C-alpha cells in the first residue's frame, strides 16, 4: 500500500508528535508498505493565520503522486487532518487546543474580540468538516477521544501508539527522579523543581524549550539540566532513575510513562494530568497526587526510598506498555 | 464579546418569555449579555440577538429595534402575519402592510392587502396566515438566522434568505423531582396543555377522546390552557357528551403545570396548520418521559419516530388519534423512556447555550475573519500571477475555510 503520513511541523521544534510521525513511517516501511511523511510548516498566530494553514492543507492534492495513486493518508494533528483524500484516516494526537480546552486559560490564544471568537469557531467548524470526511477517526488516548466527543460530537476509537524506539533496559535505581519533556509551561516542570528544593531531591531534567531559562533560574543549581540527549543516554537515564515525574496539564497522551514503564520504572503524576492517568494508576504503576509541590515531593521521596514498591509498580507498568505495538497500530490504521 | 438580547421575558405570559428565562442564565455563564428593554436606549454590544414570534404586543418593539440595527434573529415561528399586521395596520400604517404583502406575493399580494384594508376580504392573519407568512420583512434585516427546526430553515431558504443559518434545538428544562398532582385522576388520564384553539386540533381531539371513552369509560381528559376567543370549548363538550370526562383548567403557574403533566398517563399536542413553531409543552412532556401524541407536521414531524406517536393530518385523523391514545396508554412506557433520553441528549440546555454562543460569535466576527483570510489568499494569488482570485475564494469556501 502507498501511504502518506500527514503531519504539521514547527520548524526547529522536536517533540513527541514528530517522533510519533517518524516512527509511524518507519513502522509502515518495515511492514512492506511504501510510506512517506508529508509536512507543512505550521505557524498558528497571530489571529486568523491559523486558518491560512488549514487552507494550505486543503489545497494539497494527495490523491496521487507522479501518476501513481496514494492509497491511504494518515493524518495526525490539526491542521494536517484538513487534507482531503478519499481514504483519509485521522489518528488524532490532539486538536488545536487553543480553540478548545485551552480557550480562556493562560494557554489560550484567542481574546474576547469578535474576530478572535469567530476564528475559534472557524477552527471548530473545520474540525467538524475535516474529521467528518475521514473514513475513520482514531484518538491516541481516551482523553483526546473525550475532547473530540465533547467539543465536536465526533466519535473516535482509542488507539495508543508505542513510545519512541530506545535501547530500553532495566538497572538498579540510583535515587534520582527524572523528567523528560519539552520545556514549556504546560509541562509543569516547575512543580518538580519546587519539590526538589523542598526535600533536597536529586532531579535530572531532560529536554529543551522556551521555558528553560525560567526553570534554570527557579532551580538555581538545585537540579541538573541535561538538555537534549541522545537515544543511548536517554535509555540509560531511564534505566538508572528511581521514578519518572510526568505531570503536564491535561496532557493528550504522553509517551513519557510508556518509556519509563519499558525501563521498569514507576511514574509520579498528578490528578489533572489527563492522558497519563489512563496508564499511571495510583499504587499500581506509580503515584497519582494533587498538583502541588508538597505532594509531588512526598511521592518522589516515597519512590526513592521504597525501592521494592517502585520496582513492582514499574514492572506492572511494563506489562501495560508492552501491549502497545506498532503491529496493532498499523493493522488498525490500514484496515 | 457582548450580546444585546431582545426578547419578551416573564412576567409576560408567552412561550418565548419562558424560553428566554430558561436560556438567559445559561448564556450568561458563557458570554456577556445585556438585556434590552422596550422604550429604552439600545445596549452597546458586538452583536444583537432578536427573538421574534408572532405576537405584535410581545415582539413589535423587537422588530422595531431590528429595523434600526440588523442582527441575529431567532425565528421562533415562520408565519409572522399577525405580527406584521400588528406593527403596520395596528399602528395605522396600512401602507407598510401593503408593502409586506407585495414583498411576499408581488402585485397580487398588494391587491389582497388592499382587499383586507378595505374590509372586502376577511383578516388574512386570522383566516389563513399560513398561506401568507410575511416573514420576509424580518428575514431581510437578519444578519444571521437561528431556527429550531429544519422545517423553518428550509422555508426561510425557499423565501430567499441567503445568510448564515443555524439550527439550534429548543432547550429542555433541567429536570428535578416532580410530584404528580394528586387532585386529577383518570384511567388513563390524558393531558393536553397550551392555548386551546382550532390550530391545536382540539375539535378532533375531543371527537377522538369521545370515541376512546366509549371503550375506556374510566378515561379522563385534562385540558389546561386558555381558550381562543371564538372557541367555545364548553359547548363542544356538551355536544359530545363529555362534560363528565373532561376537566378544564385555565392558565396554571409553572410548577403546577409540571405536576399536572406528571400526573398524566398520556400527553397530546396536536397542530395544524403549523406556523413553523416548536412547543415548550412538547419539550416538557418529553423531559418527563410521558408518551406523547403529536401531529405529523412541521417541527413535530422531525421528532424521532421512536420518541412520539405521530398522527397524519388527513381524513383518518380522528380515528388515528383514538388509536394512538390506546397505544400510548397501554404500551407507552418504552416511548416515554426514549423520549426522556432523546431530550437529555439533543435538547440539553448546556448544549443549546453552546450552540447559541457559537452562532453569535460567528455572526459578530465571522465577516472580519473571512475578509482577513480571503485578503491574504488574494494577495498570495496576485503575487503568484493568478489574476482570477475568485476561483481561489470559491476554493476557500468549498474547503470550509471561510463561511
């Protein structure tokens, strides 16, 4: 089958969505399909610019390439899923959240002006049209599926995707808590830094992003910032940590817990973290606490000092993560 | 964003006043709303929302305000002849009436209007308003249109309305525990609520009920609502020998109405001709999970088949009403359950308020958004040497990018 994976790309940014799109292309090729990633740079501001981007995707003709038909398009995010194709499947990592659950919060982008309000409605209308055209809509988590139903009345089948391929291994915990995230405010790494300062917890923060400078200032030397690291180093950090901290605000899916689980490590998350709560279960695969520095400090301390519980919960998590495979995903997406 | 809200409100006794009393608090949770009042200065707002019904006393001032400033119209019923006659002839403006008639029917309309003004023809808004809806005057000034039914939407389009149109269901009242009234009885007890007149098919209902009662002598019919001026209910009851089997109540307060409805085994809400209206009584009946018999016309016909029993308006109407009463009384439980689930799903107040906000936000800012996007498309097209940007504008419209 000739398959296009359609995904937007924010130049110079790399996160879970980009990893997932690359891995999907690789998984398709491994299984004997011709697969290609098609992307358009995404700039969603100011004002109505977000609609220009959707229009670009609407104009792209992916029905064939160089005279040969394209059998299937798998689109992952807004506005890529606005592309038109008779065999379009949407595998939604997330919608344009500024128009939905982020609206009228610090993370939103639309003001109360009539033009901004109408732009937000135009995004919702486009979602209904574009996702309504898809032969099937999948969501990477129940959280994403719930938003599609709540905001757009669209039913989606839940299809989680495997985390990035790393040389996962297990090792004895060395007493530090790991955070692996793009560093922006929504990931709430600041809560972990506050927790680390309260208890003197060893913490390693992996990742880069627009919030890094603020976070480094907040940590004031109490936390190790490793920046972006390679696959081997990341797998090594997962293997040696005592637990992963992963508590974005209402995250869509979150690969972090799966990566930690495949390394046999439990996860600390918060009651409002969204997608991660579908796999991080309190005292089964990690600890789920209120989103406060004190509670997070308590949970992290527990896992660094109760090694047997941490190991047992990490293994329970691994059993969950191992059930999510590319074979199952590719079968569902091409069926 | 701020909305100027034009509607009759309680204590005005109208379905639209009840409607607004229900909707307003939910809207205010989502958007800034300023309620306009008759005789006062129009509120400053980004968009105005006009609730329009057929009663000139309740809605005349709202149409006046719409004349001064176009906005989003909620067309609660499609036939507005009575309203238009009230705000033209009723104010000594015969010429305005003729213009409205001419707009709808051309020269023949003007001639018919002259016949009415000269007392050569009966008053059309009383005798056959459905043939001359006269909604064009309102549609011409609507910057956007909210309707409750496909029926009204289609009629507005057929009348030439080409602007934005949203279909927003009538909201349902949040359900609370309702104690069935203990002072009304029947085996079964049939209820009919609302203004009593020919349009509500009361003569046909009474005839069907009389036949029904011959096989079910314990049955009683509860008629709740004021009777029309030229509609003598009591005489009809006497003629049909129904003085024992029918209980009449005039206007009742809201809480009492709920408890009376809850006491009924079957509810009936018939209509013909339809003016394109929805019915708050129907929504209440469905919310209560009571089996309901309606006429198979207009908005009522759009209710799902597993939720209500629909009676076609034809020569068998009376027989079918009688049969439907029996079916609803003896086998109505699944119908009632489906009705309650349907209303909770489709007529949920929060969902309706969200739909209103979406419509108002698009009405207030949609043109500016479309202009901004189309301008950039045109600019890029021109720079790329594409002269005919109208093709790209069409593509943007087809693609759902602009509305």
